[in-house]
C-alpha cells in the first residue's frame, strides 16, 4: 500500500477486483435511468443497492454480483446529477464517509479481544479490504473532488476523508496493541522463528500511510497482475508511533544477546554471529520494514554489536593478536569489514597489528645469522614486506589506516640503525651483478619494485644512495651489470622516490660512460689503433664530483708501457677539450698481463697496482718488498695487500723467504716459475682485510648531512626572514627528504649559523630567529 514498497506481494483479494471492470458497456448502449424525476435520497438508494452492497458483500465473501460497467455508470451518473448542488453534494459526501466509517467500525468490533499475531492478521486484512473499498467508492464519488471538496477547506478530499475515518475508527483504538505486537513478532523472528512477513509488511505500509496529508490510491501492474497501492507524500505516523519503539527494543534485544555471546563464543564465532545479524536486519528492511529506518536502525545495531564490543573482541585470547600470529586472514577480513562500519573502532586492530609487525621484523634484524649475511637479511625483509603488503590488500582493502600502521611497524624497527640502508644497497649490487641473470622483464621489474618500496620506508636514504653509488661505479667501470634495463629501471624508480636532485650524480655516471664509449671509438681510429706501443687500453673519463672514486693522493709511478699509453690519450683528449685536466685513478684500473716465465703461457688479470709490482721483475729476478714500495710509490699498507694477494697458495705468482703472512721491508720476493693453472686466463683476486666486519658494520652518518641541514635552515630563513624555533624545525624536517635529522643536530647547526652571522636571535624572544642578509 506504500508507494515506496513496490516489492509487496500481490494479494489474492486484489485479483478479483480486476473482474469488476471486465465487461465494458458496448459503444452506443443507453443507460435506462430517469435522473430528471429522481430525488437525492432515491439516488443514494440506487447507489446503495447497485454498487455499495455488492462491493461490501464481495469484501465479505469474495464474490461480486452484478459486476458490470452499467451499474458503475448508473451510480456515477447519480453523483454527477446531484454533485453540482451544494446541499445535495454534502449528502453524497456524508454518505461516502458513513459507508467507510461503518465498515471500519465493524472491522474493529471483529478484533475485540484479539492480541499478538491474531490481532496483526485481522488488522492487516481490514487494511487491505478497506483499501479496496476506498478505491472503488472514490471512483463512484470522484465528481465531488472536482468542485465540492476543492472549493472548501472544511471538507478534505475523498481519499483523505477515508483515511481519516480509518485513523479515528481503527488505528487510534488499536495502535498501541498493534505496535507492541509487531515488535514482538520481529523479535520472534530474530530468535529464529518463522513469521508472516506479508502481514507485517502490510501493517508497516499502514503506519506509513495513516496521518499522511495527501494520500492517494493507484492501481499498478506488475508480473503478478494488478494491485492497489496507497501513495503517501510523507511517512505518516510510522516514525512517531513505531520507529522510536522499534529502535529502543532493538537496542535492548541485542544488548542482552551480546552479554551471552561474549561469555559463550570465541572471537571468530562472535564475528560470524554479528555479520549474520546485520545481514538479517538488512533483509528485514528489504522485506517489510520501511527503508527510512535504515540509518537509525543501523546505528542502533552497530552500537550494540560493534561499538560496545570491539575492544573486548580484539583483546580476547582468540582475538586480533591470535589472528595475526596464526595468519587467519579470513577472520581478519571479517573483523575489518565489520569494524569498518564504525571507523573509530579500526584503531583497535591497527594497535595490535603494529606491534605484531615490529616483532616479526625484529626477529629478522636481531638474528646474528641474518646480520652476518646481508643478502639473506634483505631477502627476509623483502619477503616480510611482500607478505604484509598482501595482507593489507587482501584483508583490509589497502585501507590508509592499516597502510600507515604497516609502515610505522616496519620503520620503527628498520630505522633503529643504518644497517638496513647499507644492506639494501649491497643486495641491489649483487642482484645487478648476477642475481637478475636469466630473469625475464616481469621478474626483473617485480624485484625492482620490491626493493624501491622497501627503500621508501628508510629514513637513511642518503646512506643507501651513497653505497649504491659506490657499487654502481664498480659495476659500470668493470662492466659487471647483467642488465642495462634493470639499471635504468632502478634509476627511474629512485628518481620518483627521491627527486631528480638526489639521483643527479647517478644519472651523470651513466652519461660519463656513454661519452667515454664515444671517445674510445674516436681514439681507436687514430694511427696507432688505440694501442700505442702495442698495449691495448681503454680509458673512462669521469666527472670529478659525480663519481665516488678519487684520484690517488700519492704520486704513483707507472711503468713505461703505462706512461706511453697515458701520454697518447692525454694528447688526444686535450686536442678535443682544451683547459681540462685529467687525473688518473690507478687503483680502479685492471690489467691483463701475458706471461712467458711459467711452464705454460698464461694471461693474468690483475689490478693496476699488482701490474706495477709484477713489471719490476722484467728488470730483476729478486726484489725486496721495501724496494718495490719505493719504486712504485705505492702506500706501504696497500702495497702489502696487493703483493701478498699474489703469494697465497691458490694464486702463488710470487714466493718469498718466510712463512709469516707479513712482508717486511727486507723480505725478498721472486717469481714462482713453478706456477701452474688449468686455465689460460687467471684472475688474481685481492685479499679483503676485515671483510666481514666492514660489510656487517653499521654505516656512520655522512658528514654531508651537516651541510644539508645548514642549507635547509638558510634557505628557509631567507624566505621567511623571521621564524620561531619549533616552526623552523618542522620546515627542516619537511625539506630533508633523504634522512631524518635529529632536533639536537638541527639545534647545533643553528648555533653554528648564528656564530657565522647567518642568523641572530630576537632580542625579546630567544626562541625566535632572524635572518641576517
């Protein structure tokens, strides 16, 4: 009966109504009726006999006698005949109300002594039949609405008058019992019993219609046939008489239920019960409650089922902590989707998730076995990060609150020291040298994304970039990269994460390599073919500030062959670029030496320093270590490491008198003419002193951080002129994107800037700084 409830089941009573108009009058048939000599009383008697009594009998028995359009036209013609006359119109209007009032009175009398479901059944039947009665009565008397009710405020239109009669004769007398019975029935259904939902739906429609200022009945068609429907402009008395009582009893019902569930159920079972109950309430709104109650009903249900229970559920032994530890993702998903209805409850979950992530991460970074193995350390952290990302996406729909909790949990642990930043750079180096070999593009990009996503959580980004730059330098100069696409992908991703300025030097290194290739091509086209004196050599020209490698501070003495190559390249380079100075970095060079002193011809791959030492044996068969240092001008400690590497059992190119792994100045060295190796090309590896300690040590903060803080402070103060201490700290934190400076560190740099007269303190407020131009 409510226009907003089109899903109402079709009533069998309404099927018979259609039969009342199934025999239309044939075109041209005349109505045998003498209206000229008829009085209004006679007209009302005709309406009573021809139309009203058959209709009332139909409502009682379901059988409509004399069901033709002829009877309708006779009754309607009487109303038209007398409806223009004021005194007669009132009699017609009064008769219309009398028929409806008497029918309602008879219906109320039949409900005397009824209660509960019986009362609801009879009341819904009365409402439905009264709708049919009003619809057909209004069709007969509708002429009154054209003039009589329209021209006066004293008499409401026919639909309003009929609804008012129903309210006075029926609704006002049974509403308290009716509302109580409806709520009782709803609670029975909540307890698992079946109810007559169609009855409740009709009564809810009645509540939404009674009291409406402009009601109307319309006939609508659906798949099951015709049906009569009350159209209301408001919700009648539904909210005032029923909804408030429903909300109160709903809260009481679930409050009592929750008390028992908390004592009886585990957290997962409780959540399942809550999800089922909320779904049931949604179904009630769809089936028989009015949708206008949706918001208020949801608030009440969620208050009792979620708001008042969330904290207890999370803290249960089987609650959130257990779900995380046992990876019960389906249960976490259910808890999240329920708590999401009340967003203020989600912090209970994130409050458990963050310590859980911290504990998982701590197990990795505090494991000495992991600390001693940087690649495995990073792999485990990446696996954890991937697992957590999948969990946040799968269980929590990538909710921003859970993403932030995940980030805090990881960052609180990973940023305790600089080890993770250093290890991540080492891991990248290993992957780009050999780990990515054989992988397709998709696998390569997946690894790049994983590494950069982990990098985003590090506050010591400058330390990562510093180690990454050193490793990149070695890869480029020694041609160790397995994939140029992977190198480019890393640089592109790091640029997005850190900005162009942060990776400018990395990009310059690639530029230098490309320019060096072009130079080498031109150099090789010279008359000597790029091999003056018969020595083939390749030169890389590096920008001083872009590369981590620095020229040797000591004046290394190269061998004659190297000197000839150096002069040839410098002559070529200065011919192309005047005014530039080349400084040679011998310690980054690599040399291939052909030997003629062993039983078999070998090609030795050695460092430039080792080459200088070995070339001395072309002049003498025996040389002391002191003489070697003096001839090459190599630092004593570095020369010791380089030469000792050629005396170990695996690659014993040289022999000396003594068994200690220490060369004194008077230690005599000779070429080991008995050296053999199954390979023709033999790479001589260097001894790495304190290798493990250096690799696993926590990296120290770069000195450049002080300059970055200084620059940020000066830049901010130059723009703002005058700024309070805490506001200045916040601005510095915001601008230092590659690391997170400590407030004490910023304060020290501010004091230095004051001493250097970049800033001064305000005379009245000591915590306010003023920029000095």
